């Protein structure tokens, strides 16, 4: 019994030791910090802020970091934010945080909206905030932080101090919201430098214009890179690309207000993301250690003077003119500057020890210089590669070993330590199988010739995802000229390649559209004659068989005009009626048609997520567009399936527009998705589906104009269209149309067409003989007196002499010698009250609409028949009844 009691006491003591051991105490004292980043990992600015944060908090043993990225540059709509909130709620439902650290504006805005729901009472420290105002957090407690400040005045003052001959500062800016913000700030500073220096603004320029402007800068002008990350055409540039472009084309030294030092600029009073991260992390650590947040007022991140010694030396700038607190990158180590006091003190001991001391100094100096140069070189190598998002490699060709540095994790998915263990053979296998042989052949040729090489290829990351990289390598050679070492860089160019491909596709579609529009216009001229003569022939024939032949010609001409209408729709020159349209009514009409015409094995469903969607447009064109998409979906499901039409109201932001390269503006849009469970399309087919006459159907099963006209219709309505498809899994085609604000849909107007006679005097102007003859015959049969002219110049000369005898002019838009616009202007000068009907194989929009807006009475599109022509003529002359 006594032994059993002793065992029980021993177990109780052991349990007490475990409960109150240092390990248990450490676990209880561990602080959890959530770091919420606005943008994605790998984004230059975010990564550098994180470097500053980690430099402070990573060494704290009792601080546990939880890091999340909102990826707000790619997606930031309300639905996404709501889902992101739900994700964090689920992810951290069992965690309690001691502090939250946010970077940049979207993360702070998210916390201001959802903190009380997700993390009630948890203190927040923010950093990286632009244009901060106290009112932003006035209604919130337990919040402090660091906002960004820029010292434009200090930078300009330093430029004038280093270059007293300067009379002008050229500011490099883009036209983004950030660019406009800095433009306004700099313009407000002009008074500060009045009579000292003039500001010139290089803004709104494309790359070629910026290059010319920089190269033409006079010797007394200094460029200042403020921000230039997007061209007027919408092409995005990285800060490295933009800064390097500016420096390469400027004969004068370039300064900056952001920390892009080390990329070719001299430097300046810059805003440092690393320093902001350090300051914010310092405040967070103080909170964890017991400091009160009320004692920490919101403050700006002080600008730092940073300069590049190499660039200063290139431009003959004396580094000694810089303030003592300036940080000078790439400055070579100077033993005298570092140890000059020691040297003078040592010299005081006497001449007896001079020889010995001198020898020691030489030895130490050489060693320190070597160590300093090596350390500085390695550090510069690391900083430059990480800042630019590149991997740097050093390949020993003789040993077959390779060393890596820089953005290893971002590009490969491997941690740096793991990737260092990768052999050359293992790296080779990471090259996409289809590209591997070609890359190795290029490498072997470059090695044998010791020639610099740049190659693009697909690279398979650790998670299996494929990216496109640009690999640039250079060789070191021995005395015999044989390469023994290869050094180079790899960078991810996947996004750039995607943008380039979209741009090429847009240019191709534009060229095809121009060609298609021209063909349709010329063909409509001929169809006008065919349709008109066939109609008149039918009316004059009594033989029923011959009359049926004329009817057949008319029907063929009408079908041909439908094909040209599709061509014009694709080329964005189709007839375009603008009125308020209820999208759901259009969808209902399409579904009604489908219910009567498609295979009953195909189920048609509607999933309308909003009560009403009203846009401005042409209901007939939109109905045809959606019907064409649905019929293509039907053809992809020969054995049956599901066809679903979904609608929702979405807000498209600038990130979406940049990614998809559409010429539309941010705002509210109706999103219409048509989804099928059919055979799907491969990537090659998806790249061609909107091209005229491209079809995967058998001969005789389609013209290939359906989706081409859809493409033109959506563009004509200032909308966008996207395609997602997988072979064997179906297709989703999504249409975006801009919503109308405060409008109500009205009834669809109907037009009845029947021949109307008259007795007015008409001048018919058209360069096509068949149109002139046919038009004259039609109008003459209707009772009109008709005179014809073959071009605008002839018509103006006739009108000058006989305008008082002319009641109406029918004027072609596209003519040689003198076009429709010039002809109308000349006739209006002769007779300001002239009545003119414009005729064209193109549409009423575009150039024709411009002429209509100047006073033309009406429009008749080619091809037209006698009833249509007579109705327009009667309407203009006031004889409709």
C-alpha cells in the first residue's frame, strides 16, 4: 500500500513539473500576429515591405506569424471581398490573434469593414497607405500605423545642389490615377521653385514619344522619374523596365522619388518599402510587449536619401556633396575613410614602428578590401535579383555544378535551400518536354561558340504548373577562348507573353474586320441592283414560271444581304439601333425560339440572378447574337445535354480590362453566361472561333459567320466577350454589356413597307452604274423626275446650276473624287435647306452617323428594294400618307 501511494505522489509531481515547465510557459506566452497583404506574393512592393517586417519579427522566438495575401490587383470586387472574409473566418476560427499588421490600402479598407466581425478588438498596425487622411480611421479604435510620404521638394533641392547649372526638371509620369496624383502634387510645388527652375511634364507619352523626348533633353535639363507604369495604350511596365528604359534613353542623369535605386537612376529622397515594413513591425512588437496603442499616433514614413555610387561616377557626380545620412549603394570600400583616425593615432607612436605598421596596414587593407568587395558584390547580386523578380545562376561548366540566387521560390516553387540541391540534369527535366530538346541544342551551340544567348521556353514548377521564362546567359572564357563558366538570369514572362498574344489577336481581328467590312460594302452595292431589278422584273412578268424565277432571284439576294449584314456586324459597321433593352426579355425570346427548334434531348435552363438588367442597344442584333451562341452550343451536343443561360450584375475594374485588353471602361455591366455540356474546344480552335468563315462544321452545315457577327455585335455595344472551354467538358461563353443608368425599356417599333408614289424632282448621286440605273428606274416608276450623277464633284456642279429645281438629293457615302460628306457640305453652302437622304452599304453608325449629325434628313441602307426606297423618300418629302 505504501509503495502504491509513493507511485501516485510521483505521478502528481511529474504532472506538476510538466504543467509549470518552461515549455508550457513559452507556449502560453507565444504571440500570434496576422499579416494581411493587399497584393500578391511576388509583387515587388509587397515583397519588400515583407522583407522589412520579417527582419524585425522573424528573430522573435515568441512571435508566430500568419501571412495572407488578398491579391487585390487581380480581383477586388465586392463578391470577392465577401468570399475572402468567409475564407478568413473559416481558416482562423480556432485562432486568436494578438495583433494584425496590414500592408497597403486594400488590406486596411478590408479590415475597416470586417475587423469587428472577424477579429473583434484585435489592434491593427497598417503601413504602405497612400494619401492618408485621419477621417479614414476616425470611427475605429485600436488602429495605428505608418503612411507613405514622398519628399519631392527634397529631391529637387538635391538635384539643384548637385547640378547648379540646371534650369529645367523634366517629370516622367503616366496617366494613371497615381500619375495624376503626383502631377497635381508637383504642380503645386512650382511656386516653391519660381525663378529657380522650370518644370516640364513628360506625361501621356507612348514609349517611342518618351524615348524621343528624353533624347532631346538639353544639357541644363534633369529628368525625374515619378511614376510610369502604363503607356497610354494600356501596356503595363514593371518599375524595372520603366526605369531602365528612361535611363537608357536619357543623356542626362535620372533621379527618382521611389526606391528604385540600383536600376540605373542616380537616386533621391525616396520612399522605402523596407523601412515602412520595419517601422510597422517595430510598433507591432511594442504592442506585443505591453505598449499602449493610444500612445502610438499615426505617422509618416520618413523619406530616405539613397544614391547609386556607380551611376554617380558615370555622370561625374561627387558623392562628397551628399548629406552624411545618405545611403550610398555600390560604393567601393575605402580603408582610409574607414580607419583614418586609427592611421593617424598609430603614426603618433613614432617612426621606429612605421615600417612594421605599414606592412601590417597593407596586409589588412588588401584582406578587408577583398572581403568587402566580395560581400558587397554578393549582397548587390542578391538585392538586385530579388528586387527584379529574377533568378540568377552561376554554372560551372567544368564541374557540372550550378548555384542559384534571387527569386527562386517565386519562379520554381522550391525553397531556396531545396533548389540549391537540384542537379543540372534535374533542372533540365523541369523544362517542358516539348521545349527541352530545342533549349538544349541552343545551350550546346552557345557553349561551343562561347556566345551570349537568350531563349524563351516553358518551365514546369514544383506544383506542376507551367510558366514561360526568359533565360539570358553569358560565358566566361579562358585564354584559349573556351567557355568554362556560364552566368545568367531567368525571369517569369508568362503574363507578358499572354498580353502580347492578346494584342496580336486584337490586331488580327481588326484587320479581318476592315477587310470584311470593305467586301460587304462593295457587295451591297451589287445586291442593290440585283434586288431592285428582280423586284421590278417580278412585277412586270405575267408568266407564273418566269415570275417564280424572279422571286428566286429576290430571295437569293435577300439571303446574300443577310450574309453581308453579318460581315458588317463583325466589322462593327452593322446597322445599329440604339434604345433601352431589357436583357431578360431578349433572353426570354431566345429561349422561346430554342424551345421550338432544338433537339428535345437538350435541356434549356435559365438562372437569372438579378431582377432587371437594362442596356442601351439594338434588341434585334442582341437577340441574334445570343441565339447564334446558343445554336453553336446546340451543335456541340448532338447526343443531348444541358444549355444554361445565366445573368448577373457585375462591376468590371481596371484589373479586368488590362488582363483582357478590351476597349471598354470600368463600371457596371450585365454579365450573360451561356454554358453547355458539349464536346468543348481545344485552345487552337478557341483562338479562331470569332474569325469570319472559320467553322469546324462539315461543308454545307454553316457559313462560319455566326460567332464572327456575335463578336462584332458585342464590340459595337461597347461590350466584351470571353470564352472558356475544355475538350470533353463543355464551353462557357460570357458576354459583358454596359448597363444603362436610370432608363426603362420601351416597346419594339415596327415598320411597314409598301411602295409610295410621288411627283418630286430627285437628284440621285452614286458611283455604281447599276445602282444609278436601278434607282432611277424605281423612282421614275413611282412618278418622280430623276437626274443622276456619277460622283460628288459632278453632283455639286449640277446642283450649283439647278438647286432651285431639285426637291431631294439621294447621296452615296463612299465615292471617288468627292465623298458623301464633302458633297453634302458643298450642297449645304449652296442651299442651307437642301433635303438629303444618305445611302450606303455600311451602317448608320461610324462615318455615316457623323454625316447624319450635320443635317442629313434620313438614311437608306444598301441593298434596298422599291418599297423601302419609296418609304424613306416619302418620309423626307412629307408624303407618307
